[in-house]
C-alpha cells in the first residue's frame, strides 16, 4: 500500500498561499514522501496554477488534486491546464475529480445538482480523450465537448474520481484509474467500495485511494475533541454522513486515526487489509503532532 500525505494550500510557511504550498511540497519531499494530495477549496487560489509553480521549483515528488470540482469548468479548459502542468512537471500530476456538494453547487456556484452521475460521465466523455491527445466529440445534456488540443509531449495524467455511492463507483471502475474516498473506513472499503469498483472495472486495474484525518499524539481525548470540531461539517454532508453510518461511526472524530504511533499504525494496517491501495494521511493538530504523524506515516510504507 502506498502512503501519501495531504496538505492544504495554507500549510507551510511563506508570504502567500502559493509560497506556503511550495514550501510544504519541498518539506514533505525532503522527508521522504513521493506524493502530496491537495484539495481545491472554493475560496482559495487556483490549485493547478499553484501546482505548476510548485513543480517548477520542487522536483522528485508528485502532486495530486484531491479533489478538483468539475462544475465550474469545461473539460477542454481543464485538459489544457492539466496538460500544461504535466509539461512543466514532467508528468508528475495525478488528477482527482469530484462534484463537490449540493450546498456548494447550488448556493455558491448557482449550478444545478441534478443527476450528478450523468454530469460526471459527460465531463469524462470530453476530458479523457483530450488528456490522451485525441479529439473529443461528445454531445451531452450538461456538457458538450468538441475539438482537439495541440499540446505535444504532455504526458497523460491518471484520473480518479471521488466516488462513494454505487453508481459513481461503477462509473469510476469502468472509466478511470479508481476512486478517492474521504471519511470512509475499512469495513466500508472491504464490503462496498472495493467490490463495487472492481466488478465494474472487469479486467482493468483500478485503485482505492483513502484519505483520513491523522494525528499521532499522547493526548487522544484532546485530539478527538479537535477532530470533532475541525471536521464537523463532514458529519452533516449527505455523502460523507452515509459513509460514517456504514462504518457505524458517530462522527468524524471516529473516522480520524488518533493515538500513539502503534495505535495509528494498527488503524493503517486495517485499511491495508481492507484493500486500500493508497492511504493519504491528512495530518492535523499542533506542528509537533503533524510532524510526528508524518514520521509515522513514512514507517508504514511497503
């Protein structure tokens, strides 16, 4: 199982979010990580632009979008930006795509949440050929994409989608490199996520990437209280609430990997046994706890 780390644009030091991201990417590269996952939040700078800058300055580590919402961009525009990042980085981009949430789509962007699986499918109809260097010719109800790009020598990035429900998992299995999950535990991976994904994939190789909050600490009670507060929203959003309920967890504090080195390592081993292909530790807490958590993550690699 691959072990990676998650970071926000605001992590690290520096004058701006871009500077902080570059600094954090360099730090985790120097510590020994080979991939950094980062989410595109609605209020933050453009993630792919930031990654282009960072990969120009920092080599030896991949960058992954975990995840990039699709509703506010067109497949051709996203393909242009992604392939440009891959030109700059030498093929070090991994793309995780998602649909955000109904409350964000409708209240912030003014975009309908109607039929999200079809929306994602039509987006992939346009995006995947373009990323592969081919012409797109897709007409859809939500998104139509026609034409080709001229970006020679740009490697095709692998594409994952944030899939939790059965229909989205089947789409991920049929058409992408796999799924990226959040707030999803080992029982749910073993009994729901992985079998649904693999059945849809047939002979294709697909992966389950699972991210969870992680805090190595000697004060588990304080860390649980921190997790309950910091990640409270994920106990309310329907897609993540469903994953917590499947696992029998009351809230995000139960999903979080919290405890001493041996206790957190045991939780990671449960994920490995469940069939997770890549675990992404979203470290939280004090700077000392985050550093301690990253050090533990590195010892869990195979």
